[in-house]
C-alpha cells in the first residue's frame, strides 16, 4: 500500500506544479485521480490527508469536475466511505465526489 500512496503523492505533486493550461495533462490527471480513488481508496485518503492545504484544494477541484461521465462515481463514493480508518479529510473527498455526481445528475450515495 505504501507504494501506491507514494504514487498518488507524486500525482498530487505533479498536479500542483503543472501549468493549469496544460489540457492534456489535466485530463490524464483527472482520470488518474479517480482511478486511484476507486482502486486504492485507503492509499488515496492517506496521500490526500498528508498533502498541504493548497494541494488538497487542487485535488478537491479536480474531483468536483470529472472529465467524462464514464467514471463510476457511486462505486468510488462507496469505496471511499468503506475505508475503516477515517480521517478528517475523508469528508472533504466524499463531498467533492457528491458535487461531481451533482454535475452529472448522479446520486452517488445510492
């Protein structure tokens, strides 16, 4: 799990330091964030929680704006909420996924 957390930390750092006008990277990073949240929810939460406030805000903005509607938001929401070790930032992640669902008219809590 530590290797995945490190990989997610690298992605978060890349998002923080990359030119926001780089559309190609933005699409790729958005998909990667959702991939990690779905496949490795505990590592995702740990990496997010260990990020500074500015990085967390960037990640929240990415999560709130899914690039395409093929992302399984209800599944990701359920995987995040089912992580046993809750931390303060778990709620921020869940809220961002709810916002993303709202933009796509999906109730992610069901």
